[in-house]
């Protein structure tokens, strides 16, 4: 990888987006003692009428904006059309993360933008997996594809005690993916 790409500060914005997302979740949980990961969806902390909803919703918007900056880096680091497709789908997922913050629980589009965020990120990870498997980083490609499939199967097969526990699992997979991406691009 060229020096400029490898040392671009944008390279770390995926990790920053993940860190921002986790910080948002943890801060929101501390501000909302009624929240239970075993009973609630994460978005309950950002629902209309919740006292500190703005913390959760603005945190998601910031995390989505950081993910958009990471997308800009991925465009610089692309090596194949399949990676471009995977990155473009990640761009759509980032926009959906912002939309989750703009349309909190209690608004009509919330369920759809939230569901679409998780689906789009899973598809993006799967396509990166296929691209890296075909492009010579086979071990990482298989890992990314397996993570994406595990996320989809977990969502479909369940059972989970709550939507929030499934969301934490999915976000954990995304976090692992973004850290592994540092080794590749």
C-alpha cells in the first residue's frame, strides 16, 4: 500500500467510529439506570420522551459521520471493483446510522433505518470478505465472511433475550471487523 494511504489520518476513522459508538452506548446506559440490556433495544435510550435521548441520538450521528470519513479513506485504498461495491454499501450503512439518530425510536422510519443499518453493514462485511479472499488476503477474507454470516444467522435464528443483546453482538462483530481492517488497508 502506498505511503500516503497507509499513514492517512482517515485510516483510523473506522476505529474512531466504533469507539464513539461504544462510548455513546455506555454513557447513555449510565444516564438511563432503567435501561436493561436483557429487556430493551439500544434505541430505547434515544426514544422520544426519554430524558437524555439527545446523548444517544447525537452520539449515533457523530459515529455515522466518523464512519463516512472512514469511507473516504477506503476509496483511497481500494484495489478492486468488489471492494468499491463493499465500500459503497458501507457508505449507505453509515448514512443509515446517522438516520437512526435523526429518526429516534417513536418516529415512523426508525425501525426501517435501524434494521437497514445492520443489514447493510453485514452485506458490506461479507463483500469485503469475498473481495479479500479473491484478492490474496484469504485468511482475513474468510474471517470477514464468517463474521457476516454469523451476524445474519444470529439475527435469524436467535433466540436473544432482547433486541439490545443482539445489537451488542452485531456491534461487537463490526468493531472486530474495523480493527482487522487496519491490518489490510
